[in-house]
């Protein structure tokens, strides 16, 4: 059985993620940060078709003035992070957003698989499979949605 947390504990997780972001990202104060997670679905055909899903967690920063984003891969338990990836709108090949799931796909050669797919939830307080960070980030997500709609997806 997965975990379920109160809104307060979810907000604490967000604050811990922000601390990691601030320690890893140069000039982090100019970015608004949201938690994002990605799902990479792999298909393998042996005799049967086997599907595997790999989840990843990110601290995703955006700067509306510079039209720049930074993606910081983080450990689910917030014990560490990888190198941040900085991307300016003018340098990105393509950005798409799914109408149904609101999942965002960013295509750029500097990304590990040449693309990344992200979901940015306002509140995650339950996770049966223990694969995502439980967070509360309502205001931050509203700012992200505004940024993405008005400046980054055009």
C-alpha cells in the first residue's frame, strides 16, 4: 500500500525540494520552481509485448523575464540531484502540451533522450506505488501554467 500525506506534509516536501533546487541551480532566485514528474514507457517484444514504466522526479524552474527553464533531476527521497539542464525558449527545437493530460513534451538535443515528458501537478497527496514525490504547490503551478501558456508554448 502506498503512502498518503496531509497537505501540510506535502507542502514540507515541496519546501525540501526547493532547498535542493536552491543549492544546485546558480542564481536560483530568478526562477519560480515547481515539482514535475516524468514517465518513460518502454515496450519490449519477446513473445508477448511487455510494457515497463520508469518514473523520474524533477525540480523544474522557469524565468518568465528570460524565457528560460531549468530542469533539475532529483532523487525521489530528495537525497540528491543530477546536473541542472538550462534551456532557453529560442534554443529549444519544439514544445508540445497534451490537451487531455496536460503533459508537456520538450524536444532538445541536450536532453538525455533528446526529449523529456513532464507532468506538473498542483497536489499529489497519495501514491500507491511510491513512484512520485507527494507535494502541494497550487500557487506555483498556476504561475507555471500562465508562463507556459503565454510565453513558452508560442
